[in-house]
C-alpha cells in the first residue's frame, strides 16, 4: 500500500486528500518510480482549482519528482530498476510514494545531483532552458525583463542569465525578494509595488527598452510588459499567477510597435526523448558546475501528507524559490 494526494472536487487547498492507493504495474513503455522528492509547481494550483481541467476525478496531482526506478514495463530497454531518475512531464500523480511514468519523460540523474536538487529544479530549469535558449535566444550583454524574479523559475533564470553573460532586469514585490533575486544574479531589480515598470525599464536602457519580456504573472502585468518592449519586441507569456490575460485586442500590438506575442509551454519544446536529453544535459551541467545553485530552505520542504499547507504557502506568496514535498 502506498500514499498519494488526490482531489475529488476543484477548489482551494482544502480539497487535497491524503489517501492510500495500490500502484498499478507499469504499462508498455512505462517505469515505476519510488519518489524521494516531489516538485511543487504553480501549475499544480491551476489543476487543483479547475483552471486546467482534469480528464476524470478523483485525480492525482503533480507532474515532477525524483527517485529511483523500482519496476520497468514491457518494451523499456534504456532504463532498469535502481536507476536514479527525475521526471517533469508525467501524467498527473507525482504527489505520491510511487508513480508510473512513460520512459520518454524520464532523465537519468547524474550522481552529482541529489533527488532534492533534481525535484526542485527540473521543471523550472527546463522552463528556463526553453525560454532563454529557444523561445528567444538571449545573447551575452543583452538586457531583458523577467517578471517574478524571486520565484522558483525566476531564481533559476537570474542564475542562468548571469552564466550567459546577459543583463536580466527582474521584477519583485518586496525588498526581501529584491535581495534574493540580486543575490541570484539579476543585473537590476524593479519593485513593481513602488516603481513604474516600463518607466524604470526605459531608464535602465537609456530609453531603448528591451527586445524580450518573460511574463508568468499574466493579467496584472500584461500592459506593463508590452510597454517595456521596443519596436517589434517579443512578449513571452508563460504563466498567469495573477489570473489569465483575456479579451485581448490584437490592435494593441500594432499601436505599441508591431509587437510579437507567444504563449509557449514545455510540451511545445520538449516532445521526445532526444529533446529531453538535450535540455536536461544542459541543465544538469549548469547545476553540476555550480553556475546554478539549487538550495531549498528547510521551511519549504513539506511532508507529502501536508500538501494542503504547501499549497497555502505557495499561493500566499510566502515562499521564495522552489518548494518540495517529501514522501
């Protein structure tokens, strides 16, 4: 008998239930992973709330964890029991002791990286990889804007940008978060509660503004993001922690300088084993070299049974960087 988190109705953190379940044997092309550390991501709150609907209920939750393989299904040739692995694009259900995951979504973990480091960084790190390396390729000395710079994705982006020799302007909502982002490698910080973001961006760039804005906040930053771009700049909207952007008048892109907008996701960039290996190897080398430091505070490691408390902390913006569930 194993334990997992599930929900039978959409709602707040209180709908999450800690229950017994019997894991099925892995199917064709799948492996079973004994999870040792589970990544908590903001997208999990969208699934729980119903913003991103689930195929059926009760539903498991979570797509990211690290651990070791206990069983392999038919047709699995490249992985074996005992392998240390991490995954981030599994079917829902990673908030559990054991989870069946398609082989194509599994990356073998180098010994230099712990289960906790892996689970705290894999989805967020792969996200930063596709944003800074593929959606728009950030060049050395390039100035760009990245919202929520002290969050889990933001902290990794600060470090990756610094490693690329780029100049990341990060937005944050407090002096404490400003210090965290600066420490992680942000070039400049804008406190959006006290400063006008587009005006500060213009001042920091001698009036030129930036070529690209990365925005996971959504509704509350949409207009400020567009106003921070120079002519024919790219707005990368990859999340909506303040609510989704709706009712967009496309003419605004023309009025603000023939701008581009994209709404990317990891599933559009990492679609097979080859792409996953390429992306994860670059991320692992960044972590192993020390260019990216993944350090989860003890207060942000929650027992699996306390997933409700973990979601409350995440949604109330009490957390900085990555948080984990520990089975």
